[in-house]
C-alpha cells in the first residue's frame, strides 16, 4: 500500500492495520513508531503483487 501526507509530498509504503467500510487505518512501514493514521481507500495506491 502507498500513502502520502499531502499533495506535494512523496508516496511511501504503509501497512493496513484495520479496515472499516471505505476507511483504512495505516502505519508507515519505514516509521513504525509514528502514530497510526486514517485514509479513505480512494486516497491510497496499491503496489503490484510481489513488489517491495
């Protein structure tokens, strides 16, 4: 999963910790100690299977 913090920021890998309807609770893969954050499913990008 890829997520960003804003329109002028880069996209970084995130891990889904919870999913409810169209909302995802995520944590940054590279920064696991950062607080969890929420994005709508339309606000994230998918990595192709096997990519890391």
